[in-house]
C-alpha cells in the first residue's frame, strides 16, 4: 500500500490497516488519522510516535503492557499476533533449548516484578544473546528510564512494521 492510498482511507479502514503497527493499540492510529494527508511513510511514523509521546504516562504504560513477554506463555502457546511471532522467530526465539526458555522466563518474571510491565526490545534488530544481555543491563534502570527505553524500542518495532506495510 502506498502513502497516497493510506491517505484516501476512511477512519475505520485506516485504523484497521495502520492500527496493528502498535501491538493491540489501535487508539494510536485512530488519533493520528486526522493528521492526514501525510506526504511520506516517515511522516506517518512521526505522527504515530507523537501520539504516543503526548498520550500521558497511563496510556504509555498500557501500550508497553500490550506487548507479549519474549518467549512467554503466548509465544509457547502459539497465540502471538502474526507480527510478534515473526519478530520473535527472526531473533531465533522460536528455537530455544529448555534451559534457554527457563532463562527468558526467569528474566520476564524478575523484570515484571521490578517494573510492572513486560520487557520490550525490537526482536528483529537483535538475536537471543543480545536480548538476554539487554534484560541484564536494563534491570539496573529506574522505572522512568525503563519506560523511556521500552517506548524507544516500541518506536523501532513500529518503524519496521510500517516499512513492511507501505510501499513507495
């Protein structure tokens, strides 16, 4: 789909197509829809990210919480969104040993206990060892630092998903 085609869509269709760029958070696309027409995919990405930045801490945390645990229950049960499943597979998280699965689950538990939301990292830009190192490094952050870090990772995920959606 081209940016011109996206600009021509009604609100509901725009939200249906653009909404999945942010995991289980169509409200972001809905809030960005009135900003059309947009001239380029990057302009759409910036509009979507600005919605998140202006949304307030409660909505930002809800967005972070909309993301699945890496190698979590949803991944093991096969109930991730197709985008999340592909992203975790690209990082090699679908081919872990039982010991590696336990390590991810232990990190997920410790991280959620400390911060109150799941660890988010752009899996398509990382492999399992880098993700595990990220867990360890980011556990030292304050909650405020970690909210910012998680949102930056979400913006990377959104940029890649948007690139998959829009053709020039």
